[in-house]
C-alpha cells in the first residue's frame, strides 16, 4: 500500500494562507502514521513544488522547502518508460472535450506512476483527479 503526495497537497501543507492548509496538516498526521502505507513523491512533483513556491513566495523559501522535502520524502524518478506512458496518456487528451482536458503532463506522470506501483491512493486538492476512475483521493471533499 502506498500514497502519492501531489503538488497541491504539499503546497497547501507549506502555505498557511492556502485554503486547504488546515486539512493538509490534519491529513499529514495520518500519512506520517502510514495509515495509507508508504508515502512518496516523484521528481516531477518536486519540480512543480519548487517552481510554484518560487512564484508564490521567494527563492529562499523554495530552497528551504526543497531541502526539507529531499530529506523527509522518498522521491521516485520518472524513467523513460513512465515518461512514454505519461506522454501517451497526455496525447489521449486530444480526443476529449475541453471540459474533460483536466490533466497536465505532471498529472499524467502521477497516474502512470500509481498504475505502475499498483496503487490508487493520492493526497491532492486538485479536483481534476476526481475524473480518473479507480483513484482513491485523500484531500477531496469525499475523504
């Protein structure tokens, strides 16, 4: 059993002004106790977190938060196989209506990484994941 920590969860956890901050802190207690199994992020999520933090705050905060993430979370790398699978999923978006084009490329890497690991658990506040069949979303209104 494993749970992927998405960018939106990590940003909410770190930012006291985020509307989901309190919920992220409460959810973190359960995650840290491994109620959902091991927890991890991908290198793509790490990249997004640092980029968003730099845009919202400053470089110093991004470095501090990045160092904390590197020291406290397992970071899985998206290899060439997962990259191609994510790209294939991303390309399938072309067949969807504009309303259903909910996944960016990093989101696609999340979906294929979870499939590869035979997990379906994700901590996120990104409502786009609600349209993905089979995912168990922690952070949404449902959980």
